[in-house]
C-alpha cells in the first residue's frame, strides 16, 4: 500500500498532491497493511439490527483500504450488483478491491486461508449470524495458529434502537451480543426521541459499562467515520477474556450507588455480606428460587471452607459461569442482580438464607 498523508491536511475522500488517495487515519498513523498480524473486527447483531447496512458503510468508505468480509452465506448480504467485478462459489470481489468470502469449514481455517491467499488484504471483518454468541468467535482467536497471523481488534455490536427493550433482552444471545461488544452502533436513533436514545444508552452502559456507543442512522451514515469502527484497538486476542474483563471492585462499587436504571425499565439490586455462602444453599437458590425476571447477575463469591474467591456470572437464559480467582483471597460476598420489576426485600432474604449460620426471614416482621 502506498504512503499516506496526515489526516489534518486532507479530508477523508480527498487526494494528496500526488493524486494518491488519502488512507484512513488515526492521529498521525494510517490504517495500513499490517506489518505482522492482520487486524480483525467482529460484527454482531440480532435480527434486523442493521448489520448489512454497517457492512455496506464500511465497504463504501474503505478509501484505499482493502477489506475482506467473512460471512456464512452470500444470501445474507446486500450489495450493489454494479460494484461486483467477479463472483465465484465462495468469493465475491467488488470494484474497490474489497472482497466477500464465505466461511467454509472452521473459522480458523477460513481466516488462515484468506490471509494467505488474498493479495494485499489490509483488514478482515467477520459478520456473525443473528443468533451467534460472539464469545464463541472471540475465543477462536486464542488459537495458537491464528495468534501468529491475526489479532482481534474489536467486537462491534449493532443495535436497532426502535426495537430495543425487554422482549429482546429476555434472549440470552441478544444480551451477550451487548455484553461482549466493545463498540455498539445504535442505529435508527433518528426515529425515536432524544430522551429515549439517552435512556437506551444508559441501559446499555449498565450491561456493559465500558462500551463505546455510536448513536446514528445507518441509512444516512456519511457522518460516521471508519476511524470509530476499524483499528480501534479495544480487544487484544492474547488476553481478551470477556467474562473476566468486566470484573473489578471499582465497577461493582459504582453499580451499587444506583439501584435503578435511569429508564426505569430495570432494577439493579446489590448484595454484600461479610459471611461466606453455603455452597449447597446457594446452588438451591440458583436452581429453585431465582426469579424468572432476572436476566443478569455478577459478582465475587465466598464459599465456606474454600481457600479462594469465585467470579460469578449469570446471563439471560440462566446460564451460569463460576470460576475460581486464585489471585485474591476470599473476604466477602459482593453481587449485583439486574432484572425487571424485582422484589429487593425478597431477593435479599433469599440470598441471606444462603449464608452460613441460621436462616432468617426478612418478611416475617
């Protein structure tokens, strides 16, 4: 790829005095062909989220950046037929040099093949299925073979602001797509009020406090720079562990300052105790007593007679993840439950009854 000029000297889409196109910039550095490893962005989103429009926006504004897009099948993509210069069974080349490729076999094999055989590909974008959990894609990049030739740059989650709400948040895949996204493209914000946009953004931030939210309309996304989408460097494949990435005492304490979401759709209930849990009681609570309208919980757990604390994660669909944290000794239980129309007193009583010692009833008085 040819050299580039500073972004401050030329606007996107302009040409340098030599007639060469201006390459995408970040500060003083251009997004250029990778010196060692291919940068990869994963795009995820539920049904009718706007993924196809986001892909078209990226490809239409590539401006000298040759992007390869991996999809499961060509029937899922939308493109201008006039831009297609060649088409094969598993490959479509566009007039700007960008290509679509279908994922055949394993993702590891397909990514490796594209990097090895596609000439001068600068950037790789992977579009997931509507019902795909991005965690399974992210963990693929821990593969030793991929780590040598590729790096995960970020996960982009596309959300339709018009359809955002409790019905979709009951789907575990939908929630996980929000949780595991580094950047969330909030589409169709032009169709709802500014107050509703603000409420949705606050709801999303409670699910994923560190997510960058880009509110826009992808139908007229000329103002949405690719610098906010590609080469953002928000996920490092070597150390990216989504369930552990969010664990921090600072985050838990911040969550405890507010029991309610600003939108009033959801309740966030904290629980803290200096007494350890009885594992059997806590397991009974999860299996038999957990309210149906809880769609997420997280925290650090202390079990009796256990030498280390445990990191706890519960997502929609009541899928639990419990992993030991050998770096920190147990000292207390700290949990946050997120759900719709929860009863804080009842939930606190049920958790209190999981602690070692005598069970109590907070509802008897």
